[in-house]
């Protein structure tokens, strides 16, 4: 259900397009979680933020931040004494990773094995141009950045699908597109006078010459195959942006902009930005929402704010804090309308979606926002003329999904899920309405300032 007017009727085209233009640059650059964090760190630095370890006192600094493992981040500004309005999004996205020892040769081809990450429909990743992006770390600690396929002059990679002539069995997609068939083609030219695996050796020789890396170095690498195509404007009326990785880098960008633009006032709450890795696989590990790095950071912020060292002080601050779990939701898909609950699904152009709960089945795994918090959120949005709607991920008992909300809630934050709708979520080319893109940023900003 949508509340408030269609965004296109209340905002100017210039406002909407201006925001979209800047966003497209970000989503094109931020092909991996590391690159997303790199972008955000440079924006924070430009705005005058300091790494926490460089700020002995928090007086007279714009704000402080911490980068965790290069893959997640927390930033804060304002006085934490009265609580924090925190906005959290994730910067990982579904993709194909290279396996640690990936290279093999078969009948004149050099190929590499992959391992999918997150909830992908495997068939969508065949026969599209892919870029190889990430880092290789040598055993002396030297880090080599890789971005093959990022420039238009670069070669790209592909997982070849079977030609229709030899594919007459009409197998189920889950049987036809199996993980062990997701091998990426690297080359076909043999190394001269080489008897064993000459094509693979030739590929390795090129990698050695260009990047100074050996086959063994790939064991210590974070390398991701991601769509090589650029973000594009979609539709005759140019109302959508199509791009890879918008779940959830769109919210990471909206949250960053809202966080930087939000004003803090003396006696008010602090505002925080939390960007997390690993959401797509359950928020595991030391860079995901289940990790403790951001709580440790907040404890230090409390101590350096002169509020004392006792653990209960942070507990009290968190219990006065609100977290927006900023993540995308399913946008109504007219061609697959039967999976949606038409009363509770986001439509394009109607603004930010409030998702009261996620989870599956009988709300399993959900962190449901309390009625009081939903009331406060819609009150603020209504007062500031922000268009919003309600959305849930599908009909009851049709699929479902989770976000970082339940992990923030577990720490004691009063937590709500919100975000723009995406069409073709988790595909290599996800669509967002430009109007929702802009309206969600406005919603995040007024909520950071007023919750
Ligand atoms: Mn997400
Ligand atoms: Mn997702």
C-alpha cells in the first residue's frame, strides 16, 4: 500500500536526476565490498572525518570512523550521550568468487573454477560479460589489486552456456545450471614448447608478467567475478536505473549521503553509519553484522566522549538508540504477480518502503519493528512530506528473506527495516526507480535527524 503522492508528481526532475547521476558513478565504481568501503572512506575524509585512532578527543572533530578488515565500516558524528540514530546497510552482493586453486586445462581451453556467493539464480550468470575484481595477497604481504574487465578496453570473462542444438532434454534449470558447470574461460593459446597444460601455463605466464603473481598466490586472494556491463538508464521514459549490485549498495549510498547531510544539534542524538559485509550469507564472520567491531568502536567513542568506561553506559546509550536496517525489498513484478501480496508490496515511484518484518513462513527469523517505532517513523515521514509505502517480501509462505535487522536488535537497538524496492533483485542487472532512489535518501535523512 502506498501513502502520500507519487514521487514524480512532487519532486522536480532535476532533483531526481541529479541524485541518480551521482549514484550511478558510485554503483559503477563499487563493484566489490572493498571498493564500496574505499569510496565511502574517501567521502568521509573529504567531509573532515578522522579515523578514531587519530582523534584523541571527540571535541572539535566533524566525526570519527573505523574501517574493519577493509570490508565494513562504522562512522559517527554528534554527541552520543542521548543515544544514536544509526543507519545500517550491506555492501556485499551476490556474485561468483574464484575458488582458491582455480585453474585447469581441458582440450585446448584454460578455465577457472568459481564458487557462487549468496542467493543467485545460476542460469542468470551464464553468457554475460564478467569482470574479475579484487585483491591477491602474496606471501610477503604485498597486496595486488586486480580489476580486469573494468575498463572498456579490457578483456572480459564468460561462463559458456550450452547451445540449444545440444540442449533438447528440457531439464529443470536447477539440474541444467549446476555450480560445477560454472567455469570461466580464460584462454586458448598454448605456451610454445610446453607439453603439460600449455594453455593454462600461458595464462599463468601472462598473469605473472602483468601482475607479478603466481598460481599459488591465488590461494590468498579475494577475487570476484561480477557483471562487466555499465549501469544504464532503462525504459522509454528513462525512469529506471539498471545496474549490478544495487542490493544493497543503493542503500549504502543513500545512507552515506543522508548521514553526511544530516544535521546534529546540541542536546540531540548522534547519527551513525554502519556498512556491513556478508549479509548475503547470513551476516557471518568478523566483517558482518554478527561481528563485534562496531560495538567495540562505540565503547571507545563513549570513553573518548568523557562519559566514562563502564559497560553499562554504552548499554544505556544503545537502549536509547534506533537503528534503520536499510535494505532493498522486492518491487512488484507484473509478469510474476502471483508471488506478491498486492496489498503489501512496493510499487515503482511511491517512495521508500517500510518493511515491518522480514523472515519466512510464520515470521521465522524476523526482527519485527514494534508498532511504536513504526508509528514514529511514519509520523516523521508524513510531517516532512516524504512518500512511503508498505512492503513485504512476497505472499505468506512464498519464500522470504532476512536482513541485518535482527542482529542490531539483539544488541539492543530499536530496529526497523526500510528501503527502496528493486526489480530482478540478485540478478546481474537489478532495476530501481529513480524516484524511489531519491525519495529513500530524503527519508533516511529526516529519520536520522528526527528519530
Ligand atoms: Mn539486501
Ligand atoms: Mn540480498
